[in-house]
C-alpha cells in the first residue's frame, strides 16, 4: 500500500486485521511532528476506540540494574504460552542528537521480539517528564485494537514522575533488588504509594535469603501507607532467570484486576484517566501554542532576561506571558460603526 494514499480508514482496517506493519505505521504517525500525519492517526484511532479497553494494562518500573527487560521477556514468553498476545511499550530515553530511542529494546528482548504473538515498540521519551513518551496512550489503544490482550508499559526507571505511567495502566508493578536497606531509604515514598505490587527480582541462588528479607521490609513499608483503593498492595519475590515466582506474580495481577472490576474501580479509574489525559493534552498544546507564537518571541526573550536578572518574579512573568498570548489570539479590532444616513 502506498504511503501517499494511506487514509484513516485504511489505517484502521489494517490495525483491525492485525497487520503489524500498519500498526507500526499508525504509531509512527501519532509520533509525527506533522499535523497532517497526526490527523490521519487520530482519525483511525477514533474509529478504533470501540475495539479498545479490554486488555490488561500493566506498568512496570524498577531501580537501575533490576533486570526489567529480562523480567519482561520471561513474563511475556510465559503469557504467550498461556494463549495471550502481549504488546510491550518500552519507553526509551531520547537521544539528544536524533531524538530517537537509544536502548534498542528489541535487542534486549531477543526471544520475545521474534514471537508472532508479541509486539515490542520502543518509543523515545522526547524529553517528556517522567520518562513516558507523549504518545504512549495512543500506542496502547492501537495495540489493544490490534488484538493484544496484555499491554506491558516499561518505563526508564523509578524516575521523577511515575504518576504519569500509573495514570495510564490498571496495575502498577515496581521491581526491586534483594537487599532492601539502602534502597528502602532511597526509593521515593510516592513510588511506594503508587505501587499495586512490588516484586523483588533476582530471588535466586545466594540471593534468595536477601530477597525474603527485602520482601518483608517492603511489605512493612507498604502497610503504613494510606491507600484509597480496595486493593491492598503486596510484595512478592521472583526470578526472571529461573522463572520462579512468575506464575504467582501474574496471579496477583489477575487478582488485582478482579478486585477492581468487582468494586467498580476499574471503570472509574479508566474514566478518570481519560479526563486527565485530555487536560494534559490541553496543557501541552497551550504551552506549544505560546512558544510557537512568532508575535511573542521578542517578549518571551525579554521576559526570560527579566526573570534571570530578578526584575520580575516567575509568577509575574508567567502572568504577563499568558496575558500577551491570550491577547494575541483575540482580534480586538472593532467592527466599523454603521455610517449615519
């Protein structure tokens, strides 16, 4: 199919037909900086919305060196054996030169990447706060429409705004290493508050005892946190290397989902996620509109200089820029008064 004549209808039909090339094309178009490309992708996505929402969405974060990719590959292959179709949205740090992904997740998950029932999509963060790509939500919906019933969203790590990934998934899983002493002190309280499940990975060999100690420490930490959900966060141990604990972990994910469904929280959570997604896009587009407004470039540079030199406070500067932006969008030229006869 020619790229030049690809329409929203053709794109949507290709995704529903589980055409991997067109699924990748649809995701690429949502990532495009060209408005025309994004319009085609959004048109397809709107058609596909009724075919979305049925997958189990799991966010996976972890401290550096915890083995997220090895874990995801082991879990993904096990799920495929059970008859699932698994999509992995791996959020890569962006290259500062090209803006592209630099980790190469397909090379880090070699067996999963060649499985017919799996789809791995590395996406650059493009500098987005929290290491979550701007279009990960669109990618997630497109993968659901293409028939993937388990979506795993891998983030860069335990970063500055893991709220972002937790706000697009049903279950938030944090991987930790054996030996909870310094890690428990260093991990942010906010991450623990978001976690539905903490899994102590690499619980094999000589580290099994340390893993059990870490599990107990994290469980104690979770027990003192307030949680508004009916689900009580829990801690497990597992080994991506041996496969031990992976079945129990997946059962915990399923139990969590069942709890959310029975309590009505799943529907409410996803509704709230869509609303927050809408407002996050409003924020992003308003900021882009302000920055791209050529009439304001000189004012923006002067205002930044005034803030650097402490001639204006940041709140004053923000108010001035927003006022100027609003005025630039409004035509204040009055209509000519009718001529008296």
